[in-house]
């Protein structure tokens, strides 16, 4: 397991997934990243910093956003 930080680009409250950009990656966005349901949708606005847990290294299908922070 690996935890990385990222910037939230967008959040879909219907599917509880997000598009993010991993810090240090200037042009690559990961889409359809699962968001933990304990995070409030109101906190998931574009530009917020998030913590992403990767169960498999760099595999966005096996990852989840676990925190939002400032």
C-alpha cells in the first residue's frame, strides 16, 4: 500500500468518484477514483488537497481518496 497526495479536479456525487492530479505530475489526471463515503460531498470541491491510498502501486482502479485537507 502507498499513500500519495493529490489535487482534486472534480467530484461526481452520484458515483462518489473523482478526477485528481497526483502531486508532482503536471499533466496526468486520474479519473474515476473512488472516494470514501465518510467524506462529506460539500468538502470535495475543485482545488482541494486530498490523500489517496493506493492498494496497488499507481493503479487508480485499486485506490481510494481517504482524506481532504488544507
